[in-house]
């Protein structure tokens, strides 16, 4: 059995521009620690091949300390490490892959065409290719039919299986199945995913550290034990923090009380987006809630998706400024065609009532 570690999409030196500066700095440092954690796993689990399927870096700007940490960690792994550059960190003569002095155990695929490296001691062949620009529309696996000679056939590749006309290295299940590969280790899709591709095991580990609320849950890598005709894979979490979206219904309930009773156990370590739903007359005082609860969370942001309470329109018949205002807005609300238009009218009602009543919002 050959022991393999498959990781992708580290996106080292991501700027984290949506976070406060101090937290963004902390998250960048936590990303730099990722290769160290992977090196520990490699040594602890006796990994014999490491496959890194692209986007190790978030872009062209890479800090020297990041390179130093990464190359030192890869050297400590002690086993062959194969890197397939992706669309964020594509290979080109003036780029980070070309300019860096890599440890002797690291092999970087540098061409758009598929290349193969034989590991005779392990009776394994590792294939790979590189992005050589920020996009590629060709089907790199098209026409690939590797001969069955008893050796384990692996490929590490940055590619997109979600769209046949993708600008990011399209790969189809049919192409993977026809390739003759035993395993296709992919990067680019930022979630754990295993595809049905015939006898070719085809999988993504996802991003090991989520960088936004569109990358929720634990991030990790794949550890595999492989031999011809048999594979066993284990997903191992390596993320320091997770992104969570928590929906809270505040219909006929005080938002402060609801949120206080819903604070998660990992509030101080993970990042949370609170989405308020239900019916309210005045909407959510997001600024006030953030002031009250910010220190209880590592990071907290709030989204108001509540709708207007039905009884708010009851005063639309009053011969008062409030009544006239509500009457006009109710007409616009009823004529709204889309939910977005209704939300805009609802927001106008809340701001208008706050102004009439002298309240902050």
C-alpha cells in the first residue's frame, strides 16, 4: 500500500480584506502554519507521496516569510512532493514557482501538457500539468489513455469538473474514467467532493482553511492508502477556524434575548454570520446588537432578512403623518413585483418610522 496525502487550495497570503485588520493578520499567519501542520501529518502517518493540487498561493504577491515557512515544511516531509500550479498561482518564468529554490524532494509541473514522473521504488507513476496563465479552456485529459502495466497511476491536477466549458481547466467524468488513472487528485473546487468516474477515483479535498462564509464547515485534506485495485481514503480536518451562518427567527421575540440564548460554544474561536428572519415591526438594530455581542465572538456580522409584521399597516388609516406615510408605502409594497422590491419598501418603512418617532436605527 502506498500512503498518499492530497491537499489543495491553501491560498497562502490571502488578504482577508473583509475582516478587521488585526483579525486579517491573524488569519494570514494561521494560513502560513498550514504547511507545518501538513508536515506533521506526513511524518506521523508515514506518508510516502504528497500531492498538492494548485493554488498554494492566492496570487503573485507572496511574502518572503511565507516562502520560507512553506519550503521548510516541504523539506521536513522527506518524501516526494508534487505540485500542480493552479489559476491563482500559475507557472511562468517570472513567477514564484520559478524564482524560488525548492527542496530536492519537491517536483513542480511546469507545462500545460501532462508530464509523468516514475517512482520505481513505490511502483507508482505520478502525472501532472500546470496552469501557465490565469485560465485555461482546453480539456487536458482529453485523449489520455494510460496503459495498464501494474503500476499505480496517479495524477495531481488543478481543474474544474463543474462546467464543461469552464475557463479553469475543464475536466469531465468521462475523460477521467477513460484516462486509465487509478486516482485523479484535484484542486479548484473549495469543498470536499468525490466524483463518480468509473474505475478512476476522482476527488477534491476542498480548501483546508475557509476564507469566507461561502466556504463553511471544517476544512481538511485526504489521506489515502492505495494499491492497484484498492483504495482507502480518510478525510482529516486541519482547519483552525470555521465559518458558520446561523439563522435566528425573531417573530414575536426580542432579538437580544434570542441571540444571547443562541451563542455557540465556538463563538470565540470561529467566525459567525447571524441572519435574522421572521416578522418584525421595526427591523433589527444591527449596530446595537454588534456593540452588545461583538466581544463574545471571534468575528460577528449580522444580516437582517426579517419582513414587516402584518399589523404594522394597521395604523395606515390614521389621519396623522405616520398614517399618511404608511398608506403611501403600503401601496408601493402591494405593487412590488419581486421580493427585492418588497425588501426595499420594508427598509424605507423602518427608516421612515424611525425618523418620525425620533429613534435610531
